[in-house]
C-alpha cells in the first residue's frame, strides 16, 4: 500500500552483512541463491561493521536535495561528456557520480555543497567499496572458484576502474503515465542501492512478474549487474529493473547508490 493505493510488489531474500563478514556458511549459501535468481536481495546492515553507513546516508539526503534544487545552468557546470562522472541531466532523473579513483587521487571536481561534505561522501564511498567487495568475495567462496578465477581479482584496489558513488534525484509527476519508462540492467558488477522511498520496480526473471521492491528500514538493496553475470558465465543473473513513480502525485525522491565496477583492464 502506497498513499492508500495498492501496488504490485515482489518479495526478496534478506542477507545479513554481519553474517557474511563472519563467513557463516548458511548465509553465504543464501547469498548465492539470491544472486542466481532473481539477482536482487536486501542487505541488512544493522548490528554490523557497516551500520554507520545507514546514518551517513541519511545525512547525505538533505544536501543532495539542496544541490538538485539549483538552476539547470549551475548544475551543468559539472557536466562531463562521454563518462558517468559528474552531473547528468535527464527527463526521468538527474544524477551526480563521484568516482572512487578521483577520491583516492584527490582530483575530484565538486560543486560547493558536495565539497563541503567531502569527508562524509568519502566515508560512504569507502564503506560501499568494502561492502560490495565482501559480497563479491563471499560469492567466489560459494561458487568454489579456484585461486586463479576469483571474482574479486577483477576488482583490485590499485587498478583503475569506474567504481563510484552516485546520487539520484527523481522528480515528481502529477500522473504516473507521465513518467518515462527506463527498463535496463546495470552495467557494472554489483549495485548497492539505498532506497528509503518507493520507486524501485523489477521484473522477476523466471515468472516475468513485475512489482515494486518495498523499502525496508535498516536494509539496502543489492543487485547483480552485467559484468558479474558475464564473469560467472551466466550463473548469476543481472535482472531488468527501473526506477519509476509508484502512484499519481507522489513526492520527489532521492537515492544513494554505490556501483562496484570491474577494473578497466577487465571491462
């Protein structure tokens, strides 16, 4: 139920990040099953080593709104053509991506509102990287990969990649019919999505059933992306999804997303 309106929903498995860190075999088995199908799952970050990330993400939303409320020409000062980084306008959404490599090198070009909060953004980026790398390592373990074929070896710390933290703004429309569809799969390895508001809409690969992924307090949503499907030779599933407005007259929404992508030599 969203604003007194019924919407179709899907059910996802919930994986405990703390139990993955502890390398508990049953949780690792649950992770593999969820990554195989549907390729989406909730990641419970409470009571674990990444718990502070939940509070940090909440602190990001206010200045994210402040940034996207600026005039178009101001935001376009940080537009970067032919790459994911920086500001990107769009009919369905607007976004700003902060590259992990540029944080490490100290070469970030940020608007003032983001520069003033760089410590927070850097911390969330660092924890997002640790979380997604841990998931990847546990998947390698569950798949019983040999030392020569580990998934994490395509994501080495000292190799350049397009891994990054992205902030999204989804404007409100009077009617759902006005929202452009944007079905896609993600192009990277793993996506870590913080969605406190309704909007994530997916298609289950087997049944083709479509529905919204309900927000769950204390959890992020993780999905397998195209590179991981390829690296696993199709065993893991990169699932079709989009971010849309759930009902007519729904409020504008903001999302914080971490994209783990393979090093450039593996892309």
